[in-house]
C-alpha cells in the first residue's frame, strides 16, 4: 500500500478503459524538457508504459500530444500554447479510435504470449506497439513457416472462443501463491499489483488498457520474423489494423493488375519479365552510348584548333566526363558543355602535351566555372561542374587559350584573371 496509508485508487483509464470523457480538476501547471504540461486530479489518458504508447486527447479543448509518468505524477503535455488554463474544473476528452486500436493490439499481445508459452514453450521477452504494427520478442532462435502458421491458428481459435478479459488488484505478498505470468515488476513499485486475466488462459501483471473479450480482437495476423538478441522478433497486426492493411494491399494489387495487365497469380512473373526486358534495354543503351561517345571524340579530334569546344544539349555529366577523359588521353584540351543557356554543365579536359605541365588545372577550372556562372571540382586531367550561364562560353574559351599560350598575350590586353599556371612555376612570358 502507499506509504501514507491512503486507500489506493486506480486512475480513470484503468477503472473504466471504455470511458471517452471525464470531468476532473486541474491541480498543477508546469514545464520541463518535454514542454508545458498539466497535472490532473484524475485522467482517462493513458501514460506511455509497458510497451503501450500514450493516449491523445484534449483538456478543455486544448490538444494533448503526450502523456508521461514523471516523478510520481502523470503529466499531460500540451501540443500548442492555447488559451491559458487555471487550476479548477476541466473536461478531458479521449482520442477513442487511437485507444481502441491500442487495446486491440495489446490484448492480442497477451493472447499471443499465453498461447506461445503454454502450447509451444516460447516465452515472451519484450513487447512493442508501434504505429503500423506490433511485435513480441520470443525466446526461440528461429521460427519456421509451419510454426508461425500453427501459432496464428491457435491464437485465432482463442479469439473466436470469446474469452473474458478482466483486470483486478492483488496484494504483492499474495503473488507467490498465484499462477501469474510476469516479465518483472517496475522498480520502486508500491501498492497493490494489477493483474490482467484472460479466463481459462492467462493471468499476468500489466498496467495497460485492454478489451473486455478476446472476440473484440477480431483477428490476428502474424507478419514475419527477424532475429533479435538470440531470440526472434515476431511482428503482428490485429483488429481494425488488419482490415486496413488488407484494404491497402488490395488497392495496391489492383493498381498492379491494371499497370501490368495481369491477374494476381501472374503479377510476379509479369514483373520479372519486365525487369529482364529493362536490363536488356539498359545494356543496349550502354552500348549505344559508348558508340556515341566514340563518334563524338572522333569528331572533336578531327578539329585542328586548340582548345576545341563541343556542346551536347542532352548529355548528362557521366557522358560529358567520358568524352573529356578520352580527349585528355589523346593529349587534347577541350571545353565540353551541355544544357541550355541558363542551366547546364561543363567538363574541361587538359591532356598532356608540351608546355601544359605548367598549367594548374584546379585554378584554370575554377576560372572557367566562374566565367560560366557556376562552380566545380576535379582532379587528374578533367575538371567538371555546374554552368548556370552558358552565354559566358567565349570568355571561358579565352581563359583557356591564354592559359595554353601565355606568351601570346599582347601588352595592354586585359584578361578577367591571370593565366592559370602552377603557383610554384610562374614566370614572365
């Protein structure tokens, strides 16, 4: 019992899990690292715990986004700063669809835990209830498809049996004499224990909210498993979640049937056939692109001017870099561009030849990028980047010409930037 010997009174969310509204008293207002919160004399909003998420609802119309048990009190965290509340009477409203969903999933977990332990010898190590699905961790290294099907069949038989689910309080000293399933009691627990029973099937310690009958679970579907800390995590959905999931999957199948022009039993083969055809098309595209690059390189190598320029309106950066690398390997210098006048890309190729070792490619590339209204980077013999102003092409080409032939710059001529030569090898022309 509590230290002050006051009679223990369960909060309203445990006294009546079906209650959707409550008139109570606001007794404190505070703020912590989670935000602003309210403390009520009583509440129908469940605080997060035992694998079950917190409820949502309102207090005098103000939304509650979280409920937590902190320092011995239940704190209702406000999602927004609404009209100021003062101590006194308030009305609490529960997000009932969310609560009902949580009760279906949590009650399904109790049922699965009992059946798994009593009929298969697999104890439950942990339980998680998330937004899309729930899971239990079982003390078994792996489960076969046949074992999963057997557990699902047994559990759904108990759903149809409509066994009563009820909660009661028990003195901790009496726990040893009861057949109670428990994964351990919370540290510092005082007062009576709350036991949740499924008639004729299970009795365990639990502080969560539950249905009144296994029939209200509707149905349970096991989704799959994964290895977890030497055990097996088993995912499941129950009740309305199962129906919603089935509806979404049927919609998806309908979309696939229409898109692929195939019935359900031929969808997999239809997807596999399209994937194979796609791979073949991609192979042919790569071969065509390779031949196109060879053609483009040959055309540019046939030009006598130095540097050369090539513009490929529809090329991507990978293709531009491939052409640039081929030209650089052939010892040529080229500026390649792609795209339109206000948005494009470029690649600068600088092949090895007499006198070019003195040119600093990163410096020249940065100057070219600036002339084209963009920026870039590179190493080796290719510098590439974005070009937001291709109308600066002639200025960029002039920068490259000056870098290639610095001695040809006439006295008094102006240039947007000095010739791009390596900083340790700058000499008068």
